[in-house]
C-alpha cells in the first residue's frame, strides 16, 4: 500500500470480481496502510451496488507485476461520482527479471481475436496476429482501429498445447508497419490459470532459444 502508484491522484484500472468487462477507471483519493478510498464516475445504467464485492487493482513496472485484491466495505454516491472505501485482502508482487527486453516471437502463427471495450459496434471487433510476447506483454499486428489507451478483451490459443488464454489488456504503445497498426499491450486482468499457461509457453520458447 506504500507503492507510489497508490498515491493520491493516481489513476488505475479496477476490475470487479466475476466480471469480464472493461476495467473501471478509478482515482486514488486517500490511502493508509489499512484502507484505500477511490473515486470513479458512474453512469445511470451502471448503478450496481458494490458493497461486499472483491475488486482488483493491477499495474506493471519494468521489473514487477503488482496486484491488490480488496473488499468494498463502504460506498457513497455524489452524483456522478462514487466513492469506494476498500480494505486490502491480498497483495501480490511478481518480479519480472526479463522486463520489457524479454519479448519472444511465437514458434507458430497465433491469431488473436479481440473486442475493443467501449468502442462503436462497427469498430469494436477485430483480429490481430501476435508478433512477440512475454508473460506480461503482447505485441500484435492488426488492420483494426485501435488507439493507445484502449482496453481490449482478447483471446488466443497457445500452439501445440491447444489451450485458450482469455484476458483483458491495455494498449500502451502504437506504431505503424506499412498499412497495419502494431500495438503493444500489458495485461490488466487475467486468470491465474491462463497467466500460468503463458508463462509455461514462454519458458518453453526461452529454453529452445538458449539451447
């Protein structure tokens, strides 16, 4: 709870338990060792009561992946802003020794269908091809309209394992190669089981590359 990303005024994506939807953007209003207060803008169609729910904050640095699971113990609506008081349940930090430099190319073609959360229906769905990946990042090539800062709900099947990975990711970089967009994403929400599949595949390719 002392991480600089949790200082007052910080903006982070927050996932609500058992929902595979776009993360809610929250701003940190107050933080102490035992609790956290955040604010978020609510819409009329999203007036869900969150007391008792579990939420997750997740962010990545060059050297670690950080997650905090919290329980919503109080909420107050000051339309259109909702204040949430959160108590931490579990804190996780995973050290990423390879960092951003550890991106590897898959050994077979991997297609990545995705949905841009919050986009217009004509622009929301697309399909990309994976160029490189690590356990925390993806680099994809796509003809679709995707902007830096967008959240994507995506899935792909790991070669030879025939196992599907599903998760949410945020576009953090965008460039162009010929007429196609090349986007770099970081995972913002992914099930531990799916995250382990990516790590296993990455470990396999790393061993092959170094042998």
